[in-house]
């Protein structure tokens, strides 16, 4: 009996375990972000056409018959696809549109069913399919727009693209959560050129604004500097005034101490003076009583005696002074007489010396004048004599020129011979040719050289005779003519 109970209990446990295992195998739970697609039996789902042949479970659990029904999951997560589309605008300008599409499977059973039929086994291809759909519609929409429309109203481009793709996305069981156009690239530079005038205008306005701002700032700075200078000036003026007042107050303060001390000292001196006056008055009264009256009596006695003695001395002094005055008068008279005699003698001597000096000067002046007159007369006589001689010589030349020349040559013949001989002064050795004849010829040439003055004298005398203008000059002397240059001569005697 106990054995039977154990067997039954074991069988029940095994059955329970088997049931639990079968339940776990048959029970499927759909996660919040997925949908269970159960196929293998005929089901009717609300909103779906009859005979779809599969059941959709979302957000709950369901029993599935293993081997009879197949269970597969469809993700309901968000998906993203990048758009890189080359487009051509209505103006024929090529552009590159860059954007992003965020999409997911719709939450209703129709969208899940449509997505399940198209992407259940190709969920990784979902982004590529969506990209193709959007690329086609985006090219079509951009082809009907201009660049200006795309730039100025990008929301219009986005809205038209979403509207154009909405029907196809609905057929695919997908919904678009977001469509963003990030960038519109312009490889031809059309957008840049389109923006150039605006950029230039903006730059111009910016420069104008900057210049205006600089001008206003400069004016403000200048005004600020002017106000600062004015404030500095006012401050310095006030500081100078305050400093003057402080200096004045300090000077007064410095003088206050000495003035106070002087005032206090003055009061002390005044009080001391008053005390001294009172003390002196007291002493005077005391002296009046104790000293003055007895002293007056004694003084009167002494004064009387002194007056008598003084009168006696005065009388004696007057007599002595009279005697001294008489002696001084006599001495003064004597000294005056002697001084007068000495002054008169000195005056006499000075007059005599002056007279002698004047006489000497007058004699010397007369002698000098006489000498000057004598020299002048001698010079005049000499000039007259020379003039007479010149006149006589001119007359003689006019009458007998040859005789005058001969006389001049005779008077100067020694000098002429000396001049001719000086030609041989520098000759150390002399060799004579032809004997006595050569010697005679040599002396003849020397005399000829010395006699060159004869022709010169004749020419000069002839010129003087023709011009007749030799009144203030002396006759030329033959001694003044230099001898012709002397060279060292060596004469060789011919042995033949």
C-alpha cells in the first residue's frame, strides 16, 4: 500500500513536470519592442483580411503548438538610414542632398502585417529599401524646384518628400518618425555665387557699421580724454588751492606755537615788570625814609663843600686855560709864519723850475725847427742842383751826344773793364789757342762783353733826348747794368 502511494505520487510529480515543460515550450511572450508573427493555422485578426494565415501578438503572451505553428519575431525598434542623393534642380544645376530618415514599423496590425510580409526575413535590408524609396522621390521633387526655393524653404522640400513617400512607406508597413535635410552641396559654386552679392552687402554693411562704431568710439574717447583732462585740470587747481590753504594753515600752526610762547612770555614779562615796579616803588619809599633823607643832608653838606672847592678849581683852571690859550696863540702865529715862508719859497722854486723847463723846451723846438728848415733847404738845393745837372746833360746830349757818351764811358771805364774781366773769374784752367793772336782775340771779346754797356748807354741817352721827360729822375749809370752771365770757360790751345 505505501508502495502504491509512492508510485502514484511519483507519477503525479512527473506529470506536473512534464506539463510545466510543455507549457514553457508552448508559451511565447512578445517584448514591448517586437511583434510575434505566428503562422501554421488559420486565424482571423481584427483589421486584417480573412485568410491571412498568421496571427500577430504584441505586448502579451500566447500559446503556440510546437510543430504545428511557427513563431517569428518582427522588431519594432527605430531604424535610421543616411540619404546621399545626387539631384538636378529645375535650373539644371547639379546638387548633392545630404539627410537622414528615421523610421520604424507601424504599431497597428496592418502595418505589422505589411512589414512582416515584406521584411520578416530581410529586416537588415529595410534601410536600403527605404533609402531607395526616398532617393527616387527626392530627385523627382528637387527636379521641380529651384536652388533658391530649396535654400529659402527647406521645410517645403522636407514636407513634399514625406508626403510623396508616405503612401509607399504605408504599403511597406513603415512610418517615418523624422526626415531631416542636413546639407545641400553645390559642386558648381552656384550657391556661393548666389550668396556673393549678399555677402558683399553684408560685409559692406559690417564695414560701414564698424567704421561708424570706430568713429563713435573715437569721438567718445576724445570726449572722454577731454573730460579727463578737464577733470585733471580742475583737480590740480583744487589740489593747488587746498595745498596753498594747507601750507597757510601749517605756517600759521608753525607760528602759533612761537606766538603763543611769545604772548605767554610777554604776559610773564608784563607781570614781572609790574612786580619789579612795585618792588622798586617799595624800595624807593623805604630809601626815602631810611637813606635819602639822611643822605640828602649829608649830600647837601658835601655839595656845599664841593661847590666851594669847585669854584676854587674853576678859578684856577680858568687862569691856567687863559695862560695856555695865550701860549697856543703865540705858537700858532709862529707856525703860520714859518709855513707861509716855506710855501712862498716852494712856490718860487716851482716857478723857476717851470720857467727853466719852458725855456729849454722852446730852445729845443727852435733848434728842431731850424734843423728841419736847414734839411729842407739842403734837400731843395740838392734837388735844384740835380735838376740843373740833368738839364745841362740833356742840353749837352742834344748838342753833342757822342761827347757826353764818351765822357760817361771815360768816367766809368774802370767798372766796364772790371765787368769784362769778371767773365774769367770762374775759370780755373785756361788753354790759349793760336798763341798771342788767341790771347788778343780773347781780350777783345772780353772788352766787347764789357763794352755792351756802350750801346745800352747810347740807346738810353737817345731815348731821353727824344722824349725830354727826365726832369725828376737821375741819369742812368752804367754801373747799374749787370754783366752778362759768366760761364766757366775752358780754352784749349791749338798745338799746331
